[in-house]
């Protein structure tokens, strides 16, 4: 199944959706952010009470750190099912003047994207961070440096991650604590197939499951990974390791979204010289703790290579044209310290391929 198939399923489900008033609080219309450039996906969703209870229940004060307002609202509704207080923040809310609010709220649990959580940590005192006993993270790969930063910033917190997609929800169980980083056990009643695996067993992850009464069959997640048998200490026998995106047209990074169509547009000014390019992105932990985005662009340049001064001008011009949020460019986020300056390299040789000749990849 591709995204268009999923859209058709949910459109039909919306048409026939009928919920008894007594059951209304068990359902929500889940709306994806639309960051893939293909528009938001609207899916009627019945809450998995057991999963929500393990993920969100039992905390006195929960801080939800996500980007899209819809995602934050969804978490507010979920958490409300189990009581407790909740404060939601997005990247635009992270500013020095918010520090007093975080200090007063004193969260005991934080849920969200790893890069957002590290950014929020910058506005929290050591005392506030020490009061956090639970981190529930999803949505991004976790690098070794990010994991180390989490442990240093939140010394009393248990860190649990889960593989969840906006289109089909939870693919894995919450991390059991015995597997390596970015490796999970598939969730109950979820079937995972690796499409066109390479010699290392890595390929695109296809997911099959029953979701809100609808059968999803081998949905193309766009994520790369490998599945292998294991004898885990938790008792599970299958592991799923995430490796990044497959032939991806977007990447979520440090509170922003890198999109292929934006790179195409920003680079089009040099169409007489550039006939191919590659994007590599990652995050690093800043000296004060928050995560900083790092983007490297490799251009296949025809003709004489530009001078060093002109290369820097081109890098600045591309960063100034490249929108990475709906209203801000990469240059603006660089000025705010959220990203390192764009690094652009030039090559007169053919560029290396990748899995299905992907132009963009995330480096763990």
C-alpha cells in the first residue's frame, strides 16, 4: 500500500463513521502534519487504551514537546483520559521568557521528539530537569550523542522510545531496555516485511495491521530498517532496527523539515551548472545541551568549479532561499542558533547513489 491507498481507506471510513455518544471520547480524527508535501492525512482513530496508559498514564505533570499543533492537541486529549496536568510546547514557544513557566510547571514526564526535548532542556534549570522521572520519545532516530545528552540532562529519568508513524500509528512496542538504540520489538498484531533487502538485510519497512477496524496491508512507511530473530531478555524473539529514510523526500530535523522540493527550488537558480545533488543531515549536541541541526549539500557542478569566495556566496544564497518551516528559512534558523551554517561541497564527478538513489539521508 502507498499513501494514496491509505487516504482512500480513511476517506471511506470517514463516510461511514458512526460513533455512539457514550463512545465518543474513545475516538479522535488524527491529522498528519502534511510535511511530506502531499497534504495532511485525516484518519478516524480509536484509542488503544492499553498503549496510551503505558505511554502517557500515571504522570502528575506531563510536558509534550512536538511541532504541529494538531499533534500537541492529540496528546492533550490522550493524557486527559488518565488525569494529571499537561503543558504543550512547540519550537516557537522555546524562548528565555518561557523559562519561568517551565520552572513553575516542574514536569515529571516529558513526551515528544528527541531534538525538541533537548531544545526545551535549554530553558529548564537543573532542579527542574532533575524532577523529570520519565522520558517518552518518538518520531526521530536517536544518536549516541543525543542519548548521552539526555542522560546527562535528565539524570533521574527513565528513557523509553517507540517507533510510531503518523500514517499507521504504533509499529513497535515501547523499547524494552535490552536492545541497542533505534531497535524495537514489533507491536502486537503488527506484521513487518522488509522490501527488497540489500546484502545486509536492510530495505524499506512495510507494515500490516488492523487499525480502527481497517485492514492496512504492507504499507510503505518510507523508513529503512532490518528485521532479525533474537532471544531478548524480555522474552521477545523478533527485533526491528531502524536505519533512516528510504528514498525520502523529507526529513524532520531539529524542529524543522527539510524537503526535496525546497532543495529543488533553492538550487534551481544554478540549473545551468548543477545537474544532481545529495543532502546529508544529522544533529549534534550544542555546548549548552540543546540539539543543533547540521546539513551538508553536495552539488554535481558542470564546468569550472567556483572560487572559494563564490562557493561561500552560493551556500549563503541557497540557505537564504531554503524554507525549512512554513515561514522561516535555513539562514534564519542558523542566525537563531538552531542550525549550523549550511556546508556546500562541489564535485565535478558523478555523485554516489544510495538506497533507490535517494537524494537525502539522515546520518545517525
